[in-house]
């Protein structure tokens, strides 16, 4: 299967919509800042976040030089970020 490439900016926009992430971290329990995401487990369990990300990237990949890193398990949030891998 040929995967479509997605830019960092497009991925951020799509992921924010996927998790209903606000611009202002003080107004929501899920937020994004500079490509780093925090998703409250009150809204989505870790397995749900990972599943949604797997579904999103099943037919996509980042333009060269970027990747996604999911942080170790925490009690309250699932965190992940788009990283530069060059």
C-alpha cells in the first residue's frame, strides 16, 4: 500500500480535531503546544489515543524528517509529540 505523506502542520490540525483539542491549555483538559499533545484520560484512555493515532497513520506517513513519539504511561494524561528525526 502506498501511503500519502502528511505535513507536520496538517497532522497537528487533524489530531487537534480528532481529540477536540483546544488552543488554550487552561480552557480544556486536552491541549497542544508546538506539536506536543496532552490528552486527559477523563476523555480518552491511552489505548483509545494510540488506536486513533494508528488509524490516522494507517494510510499516511509524515513528510521526511518527522515522526511521532508517545510518552511513557502516566496516570492522568496520555502525552505524545511530533518530533524532528533528522
